[in-house]
C-alpha cells in the first residue's frame, strides 16, 4: 500500500528518469565492449623499465597469438551464426 507521502512522478520526471536509464545502459554496454586495452596490448611502446628477459617476451608472444586466434574464431562463429556455413 502506498504511503501517504507518495507522489507519482510527473511526465517530465519520467522522461528524465528514462533518459538517465538509457545513458546508464549505454555506458555499461560501451564499457563491456571496450577494446582499447586489447589493442593497447598490441600497439604499445617499449617500456625501458620493464624487464625484457626471454621468458617474458615468449609469454607475451604466445598471448598475442592466442588473442589473435580467439578473435579469428569469434569471427568465424559469428559468420556461421548469421550467414550459415
């Protein structure tokens, strides 16, 4: 049961609330699909203070290969889903 102090939202307040919800949802989607960190992994400058041993370079190379393979497979899966075999 509504309280005595309950006041329904005006039409303007409803529009404002819907607009804020829309912006919040867009922000979450934009954040979910943010790929700048992944691209930054491939296209960043060499940091002289970062250790450059063989093991680290090998690990990063393997990670880059794995990311590329994942993206290619994701594209193939999406192509098959939307366009068939």
